[in-house]
C-alpha cells in the first residue's frame, strides 16, 4: 500500500445535542479511548473507507480544480461505531492532510469542509459533524455551537458507552411537518430546552457527578427526538442513561455509565 500520510486519531460521538431543523444548538462530544489509524493513500488502493468520504473528496477536487488522487482508509476500527464517527474521523484526517498540503490552519480547512458538506447533508447534521471533527483533532471531548469557538474539556471524566448497532445508511425520516412550521412559540421553547439540556448534562457530569440529573437530561432528549423525528424513546430499564444520538442516516441508541464495574466487551471506554 502506497501511504501518502498517516494519522492516529480517536473517534468521537455526540452524546448530547439533538439536531433540530434550521436551529443552532450546542453539541457535547465524548472521545473514545481507542485510537484508529487513518491513512491517506493513492486513489486506486482498495481499503475500508467511511460512507460519503469519497463523495467529499470528489466535490473538493471540483472546487480546487485539480485531482487530489487520494483515498482515506481506516485501520484498527472499533466494531459497531456509528457511521458518523467513521465519517468524522476520516474528514478530520483529510483536514489535517489538506492543512499540511495547502499550508493553512486546520480549523480553516474544517470550516471549508462544512461548506462542501452542504451538497450532501442538512445544516443541522453538519453542525454535529464539525463538533466531532474538532473533538478528534483536539483529542478532547468538547462543547460546540455553530458560529462559536468550541469549549475544550481539558479534564474529562472516564466513562463507558454501550453502542447499539448502526442501521443502514439512509436519510433520517422526518415528520411530514416540522414543529417550527406548526407553531413558532413551541419550536422556540423546544429549542431552548434542547440547548439547556446539553449544558445541564455537562454540569451534571463535570461539576458534580449527579446521576439523577443526568438521567433526566437523557429522558428529555429522548422526548425531543420523538417530537422532531417521531422516534419512540428507548427502553431504559435500570441503566443510568439510554438515549438516541445522531448519526449519518438513522440515529442510534447508546447507554452511558460512569461505573466501570461489570462492563463486558460490548462496552467501549471513553472520555466524557
């Protein structure tokens, strides 16, 4: 394999933050503990690549007016990661490669990628993608809101995450109407609640590990997912926090726990 560049990066997931239509709300990312190797290789190499990454490279080539002649491959991947994590770590490595190639700041490259992604994704999902990219590039969990500087979490807590298997890539099934189109006051209220839940979840983890408040935040986010996307809340049982999180295609379910005891192989170590 002819390797052009190689990066060891940690994938991230958006543990809090519901992508609401035409709204800019904060996203709280967690960083998975295991590293993934991302390789920039010549375009004719056969390898595992993330969904949509080749489309992004093709669009970039059209905008730059020249062939990059590369692919982004992933090695040492964690089983059953959401597609959004595979995609964001691939675009993070692509951003690092282009910043070196073009001698530009990597943050500027990631913001340019957001413009390219409008040809493939809706704005509310692009915000999540950028949060995950910045989390991977900074190697830290973070809070991110579109148009603002990310808040890097320098002293994250160890946590464990149980990831449900990702379903096939397809567009998120929306309601035939949006809340915003029915009642602007209700839409504004839900937007405020969605943003406040992310901040409260962060505070419940970092200011004082308050499992009761965190569990309430998880239930509130599940309610918002139902209101906007008609996704029934997952069955919680005795778990601390079982909730929907965004991905490319259908959202997936995760369970978050801060108790390291009795965790089986299906649980993934992370920094929250």
